[in-house]
């Protein structure tokens, strides 16, 4: 069982920080009837997420698990969370085959290096994910539990982010990483399928125009996200 720590981000959103060899956050978002879980951690982490949810004030039932993208550190606990809570499990239509059917993300890779890393990742990580049944799709502009859906492809072909309108916060999944004190597209070299699309998505993330952005890996950027993303793109962007 990983160590889980709750980290409040905004009035309706807390991160469950799950640590093993690699830090991953699952976000719990409060809505009228309970909680949305945004992602589910690596396989075997579902009970830590459930315990964290149960430690929050009622209603604390997880009603929906929203999967931002198909990587095993985001979808690994979804099957168990759904079984234990009866939650709906949602993702984008593009991402569904990589989650539900176990299709390799190497098929979406835009470079030889990414194809190689994603093939390796498929055989060493993705295939260890317990089965996940998707019960519905989310498309750009859809609203759920106070969140609206934005598509930010590149890291994977159908990655989505979620914008909390009232809290003025973007849960940007892996469209941006904030690890080792630096922003970036890809902390694990090569697992981003399409770096050109990932850069375009980071520009779109800045264009959402909010100053609070919480990535799934590393601390949230609170109050200065636009500035920091612009500075990153200035240094590393190709356009
Ligand atoms: Zn990822």
C-alpha cells in the first residue's frame, strides 16, 4: 500500500498524493452528491484513494472516476474503485481503446524513440492494469460536478484536462509536469506520444487564462501559472 497524503488545493479540490517510486496525485473534487475522483493512481493504489475519500466530510462517496488519460499511473486503480463504490468511469472517446481494450499507446507515437519507450512501457506497466470498464465518454465542453472538460492531446492522443469554474483551477493531468523544480512535457523520457501536440496543448493550457494549475505530478502552480508556462515556452518552445 502506498503512502497517501491529502493536500488541499482549493475550496472544492484536494489532491491525494500517492508515493511509491514515482509521485502521482489523484484529485478528489467535491460536488453536491459526493466526490469525483480524477484518475486513480497505479494498480494497487485504489484502497489508499478510498481511505482518503472516507476521511473527508460526508457526502464522501466517489460517484465518478474521470480518467484523464490511459497511462497506468492514472488508470491503475479505476477498476477497483468502480467495483467498491459503484462509480461511473469516464474518459474521452479517443482514449477509451487504450484504457478498456489494452491497445498499446505505441500506436499513437510520433517518433521512433516514443514508439520504443511506449512499447516497453506497454509490456512492463500497462499490461499490469486490472480491467477497467468505461461507462461513458466526456467531450470538450462537457460539464461534470462543477468541472468542464478541455482536450489537451499530445502526451496521449485523447488526454483531457478539467477546469473548475468556481475555484478557477485547471487540473491539467500530464499536459504539464512540475517535477524536480522544473516544468516540462515529459518527466519520464519518451512516454509522451507526440511532443509537437504536447507543446500546442501547453499553449492552450496558458490560453485558458487561469493562474492556478494543478498537474498530476508535482506541486500545483498557484497564482502564477500563466507567467510560469509563458516563461517555459519562451525557453523551450519551438514557435
Ligand atoms: Zn501520463
